[in-house]
C-alpha cells in the first residue's frame, strides 16, 4: 500500500506508536539542495536555529485584521506584502531555514501597489483586496514564476495562463506572493518518499519542531501559513495533502467537495479526487477564501455539479452557537489506546458536548479501509492520464510521463538522491481510462466510500463525523521515508470526493494535532459552522516557535 494514502492497519496502535516515539528522531543525511533552490539541510542533526525576531507586526493577523489596517490607512497592501517578504527572508531563507517557499513573485510589490492605487480611487474588490497569498507549486501562474510540481524535470517551466482559481484569486484582489515547496509530484513518486521533499526545493521543515515532518504534499503551504510567511496559503489534496499538513502545522485546512473549486491549470494526480483548498490560521479566513474561489469552470467538468450548491458567502454560516443541537459521530477506532492523540480527542469531545452537541460512536474506517487498494489503483491510472494531458500542451521540457521518468534516470544523482520513482513507473505501465480494471477500481473506491459515509450519516442522523486528523508529526527521515507513521482520517472523504475540514485541537509534546469534521457532498457551509463553533470554544491555535529537535 502506498504510504501517501495515509491508510494503516491497526490504526490505534499506529497513533500510539507515533506519539510515544516523539523522544528521538532517526538520523537523516545532510542534504545539499540544487543550486539556487534556497533549500536547507534536513534531519535531526540540524544546528540550532538563530533567534527569531519578535517584532513582526503582522503575527497571527487574520485577513479581516489586515483589511481593517488598510481601510484605516495604517498599512498599505504594499507595506503588508513587504513585511511578509522580509519575514520569508528571515525565517525561510535564513534563521530556521524552513525551506517552505520555492520562489517569491518578483512582481508582488508592484501588484500590491496597483491594488493600493485602486483603493485610493475607491475601488475595493472584496475581503481579499491587497491580501498576500502563497500558492502550492503545482498551481499554474502566467507570470515570471515557474510551475514545477517540485520536479527538476519541470524546472523553469512557466505556464501559459493562470489556473482558473488563480484567475479568481487575482480578480478578488489578492496578491500572489509566491510559490511553496511540496512533496515532489504531490507525493506520488515513490513508496519510500519523505513528505515535504522535492528535487527542486529540498526538505521543508515543520515550524514547531524543526526535525519533524511538515507532512505532505502541501508541506510548504502548511509550514508557510503557520509560520506567518503569508496571510494564507492554498494547497491541493488527493488524499490527505491539505488536511494532514494543516493538522501538523496547527492550521485550519479545508478539502472541498470535488468540483467546488476548479482544477484546470493544476498539475494533477486524480481527476476524481483532486481539489485545491485553503490553508489558514482561522476558520473565518478559510471561509473567505472558499467563497472567493468557488464556482464553475468551463474547462473542468466536475465543477458543473456545483451549480446551486454554492452559497453567496460562506462566512454567513459562522455562528459561535452552531454546535447546539447537532449530532456528531466520532470514529470509534480513535477512542481507545493510550496515545495523547486519543486524550486530545476525548478533550475535544468534551468541548463539543459542552457546546450542545450529541456524540455517538460510529465505525467509518471499518467500512473504508478495505477500499484502499482500489483507491491506489485508481490514482495510478488517473495520474498517467492527467499528467500526460497536462504535459502535452504545457510547453515544458518533458511532454509526457515517460519523458519525466527518463529525465529522472538521466539525472539520478540530483533527481533521486534519497528515493526512487517506482510509483511513476507503475503508473506509466498501465492502460488508459477505458481499461476494465480501472473502471472496477473506481466503482469500488468512490462508490464504496460514498455508500459508507452516506450510510453512517443517515443511519445515525448525523451532521458530521469527527475524528483525529492524523498523528503528531513524525521525524523527517530521508533514509526510510514516511513509513511507520500513524494513520489519518483523510481517505473516507477523499475517496468519496466529500468535504473535510481540520481544526487545531491541541498539541502533543509541542506538536499540533487536528480535529476532523467530515460531511456529505456540498456541505462545506454546515461543516464550517461546526468547525468555527469548536474553534471559538477551544482556541487551540498557537503560533510556532521554531524549536530545535525534541529532547526526551
């Protein structure tokens, strides 16, 4: 089973193991990143970081707070953008050297200035006007920034046009601040890969404890948003790649229903599971981004189903008393064991009950875990099809998956110094999407997951299912990869194409852990309401302090 899918047998034991192994990280080799990448070395032997400046004026600012400062005239969009760029220099390129940001947009300050001029002229595009946002580097931008998916095979590739969600982001007045590092090919290259590592950007670190994984594949987006290198970030998910790094970096992460946000102009894995989504420091900020970027795209057939399912403003759902009278199912498999993840979940359930929710035990994983192999088969088929379609018209140096594989073999020392490309190779050997084996696997995974979630929600009359998003961040291990970590609750919603929101629910030994809220298709609004009410009652978001390796 591919480690990326976050499916494990013996999930409670996995949770316990992950927490109780916090006291020591296995050694990882020092890494020399590609020239010009700006990425630093990774591993438990990394030197103590330089002190982090405490005078950053925008620390933990929400989008609304930034907007208020611009409205009052105490700050401009250009000034805000400049502060974030300076913080990237201080923390990403120096100091702790998070290596979360692959490239900053050379036009960012000019774009911010133009938006300031619009504001002076009385034109304000909305709540994102002048707000600096970082994008995962598998999202196309038609500017001077490359789009690489973290792969040296795409180094220097510039997209011909913005991804649809980037067009909407710019139209909403946001400043595209730069591109974030990611697990190469969105963590779909090797069964032994290390989350947050790419051949373009090296290893991204977790901003809480620097030798811990930021988790994948939106590792850079998660680390950057948590470290206040931007106002907010956008990641992408196939299975776990928004919610897992959000959980490990103490963020709110939203994986929308597939089709709520367009996928055109995003380097794909899966046509049936892929989606982009917001990664923010608050539920309100996530709702603002979700509102601005939702909508149908003629180039993405999946977005047609969003018609009639998108409210005018997701922030209207955010009520502090939204948990009152709600019924929530908690994943039974996450309630037993001695791990601190279980203790955090029990404490979260107490908060939910205190806010008026009724909690019932359910068994979703029992129904969805057996679908894991079918899901992996679907991803293998769809990855080849999607990447070949993307590269055929991208104008990059490689034109299909076979050429990517050949490039990596020719440049093995730089492209594959720690792990190989067995997933790429396995995908490239498969047939097209008319293959009966693919159709059967899709029916098994997607239909099976939908039946499981729908059945549990309906049988118990639930508003959502809650669970531990994933274990505290494991050690970065470039020798052994991510194998051996605990489970996550990403797969049920991922396979079904349903929404999933994670919110911070506390820390274990200084490492954040998230609480998941999963519901039916197009239920982003009601889920945001539940997540917001929990967030307001618990207030577990804590800014990272960039600590050195954990000492038992």
